[in-house]
């Protein structure tokens, strides 16, 4: 039985990845900054909470990392932790850099120190490529324009350096936007879907948004975690750009969300310039050909499918309590 350690297991990707690995027969360990008080709503929703073993880990504390790695003895490590919001990174740049760039460096150094054949996946992002009018693939230059993108770019080069210099099996997945009902409402996609569903139920609120002309490649998160796993099953570690290959404007995402509910979004939204970011990627188009050819991975769901599934879930699932559940950490 393989063992996997998912760092950042409490988030959207961590929850879906844990379910995928459990279904494949893995023994799954999860790490969170404070596993004793963290809310594991996503794991509970997927019925995985009682099937994983949890531990507290701080990525800025090298001793903490070594302790968890030594205790769990994983075959695969998935680093999905760190500040995950592009917008919030402009307000918290130091925390963003420390949790992503410094945290990844600590993990890599710990893996080098242990000198065990552990395979390492690092959660990269297409935010590393910045605002480009070119189609993005593995050969595109990295030109980040947000603190989040800068942090992810630093982590990407750290992974590449440790792979080349020390022979670690380490790779980065440069993922495009991937969504699900497990997203918190601070992410614009869930904010849109949740507001549209409330309005459909009778709410008189108005949905406030920033720039809805931006273009993104939106995919379905459960499909994207499969690509993460596939990267670690290769004979040699390589980096991959992951996306659907189909891009849409945020305006189209909004229109589809309201249309699924029989509503015209023009009656329910307002544009507020103060919600725009200091710097923005206006267009993101992805070429995931390498992943299709080498991993056999291809997205099945594009933006309209993602919206439909998120709306259906929002309508069918009552709001869950926000309180944390106390879960014993592993010994």
C-alpha cells in the first residue's frame, strides 16, 4: 500500500486528491497548519475525514516538516499548501511569499536531508506566466504580475533546481483556474454562483464585481487532481501545464450562472472599479497538449459544465456550519 502525504489537505484540491488516492488504495496522511482546530468541511463533504490521518505542520518551521515526514514515511508528497488567493496576495504579500516560496524551499530541503525516494508534487499556477497574449505551454516565459504569481514562480524554480542539482523526483503542475462547490466564496466563481442562487430563491441583493472582461480557462477541480497524481507516476519528473484548452470571459461565466437559473444577469449585477486588482492578467489561454500526450490526461469539463455542476450543487445542498471540528492529530 502506497503512502501519500497531502500538505494543505483542508482545501479544495486537498480534499479531492485525498478522495482520489483513497479510492486507489493509498494510505493517506494530511497536514494542515493546525489540525486540532482546522475546519475540514471539504473532507467531511467527500466522506473522507475519518479515512485520513491528520497532523499539524507549519511550512515555515523546518523542524515541523521533518517531524511529519519522518513520522508518516510517505512515498509521495503533494504540496498544496500556502496562501491561495491572487486577490488577497496584494493585501498580504509577505505571508504569501513566506507560505509558498519559503514553505516550498523548506519542504525540498527536508526531502533532500532525508535522502529517501520520495516523489514530490508542487502546486504551481498559470499565474506565473503573467499577462500574455500568447497561448501558454511549458515553454512560455514566466512573467508574474501579482505577489501570488511571484511566490509561485519562485517555488517553480526551487523545484526545478532541486530536481537538477540533487536528483529529487520533484515536479510542478502549472494549473489553470479549476473550480468546484468546495471553493470558499472569496473566490469569484463561487461568489457568482452563490449570489445567483440566492437571487433565484428571492434575494433582492445585487452582485458586485470588478473587471468581467478578463479571459480565463476554467476547469473542474476533481479532474485536475488526477493530473497531479499522474505526474508522480511517470518514470522521470517533468513539469506540466494543465487546463481545458478553452477560455471564456468572466462575463460569460456570470451569464451562464444566471442563465442556468432562468435569470438575466444584467438585472442583478453592478461593476465596481474598486474591486479590480492593482495589476491583472487580462487573458489566459492554455495549451495542455503535453499533458494529453504524455500523461494521457484531458479535461472532460469546460466552463459551461463547471457552472452547471456548481449551480446544481448550490441549489441542492443546504449551507453547512462553519465551525471547526476537532480532529485528533496522528501520534
